C-alpha cells in the first residue's frame, strides 16, 4: 500500500451484498486483493489489510493469560471471531457477509458510507453515521482542543 486511504464515499450495497470500492481507494490499496472485514468499536464495520488485522489479532491474542483476561476475551469475541477474509473482485467490489452487515444495520439496496481512515476503511449505514456525527459533536470539540494543544507543543 503506497497511498493513504482517505475520503468519504456514498455507495449502495447491491442485492448480493457487495459494495464497490472506489477506484481511488483501490489504487491506494495497490496489489491487495483481499481485505479482512470485522465489527468495529462503533456501529460500523472495519475493512482492514490482512497484515493490519494480523497485527491487531496478535496484540489481542498474545500471551498465555489473554484467554483469562475479561477484556481480552470480549475483544476476541467481538472483533476476532466474526472477522472474515473477503476478496475484491475484478470489478472492484467486495462482498460483505450478511452476518456482518446485519450486526451493524447495513441492508442491501441501501446507501452506505465508506470512509478511508489512513490505514483502514470503515463501512457505515448512512443513518448510523449521521447519528454518530451528531452524538459525538461535543467529544469531537474536546478532542480538537486537545489536538490544538498537542500541535502547539503544550499538550500530551
């Protein structure tokens, strides 16, 4: 992967559960023909490069005590277990498995939003994304204040 994955794209999930990865994002993915799709922290899906997913998986699963830690087990069940390897077809589409679509309220023949977030993608239903933006406005304002302080050298 050479370029950063960025941008906000509205797209419709077709009747077979596929979504078109815009050409700009496909270009940034380079030779990658497979993405790992799993549940994210918010009500959306993450589409990750296999190596990115593997790095996250190792951090969650590493160590003999991981299976005894309640937080690790929750991450394993919510993010690792449902993850599926999905191929990008020759037309630039990726099939999003129905169980993952259903888990975050994505429906076929409905518009969705695909976000490029530097090293991974997020897939949201339009309604859930717009609701998230409204509900997170005050948190965003506080985070931007902290970013301003960091950029000025006086913060974290």
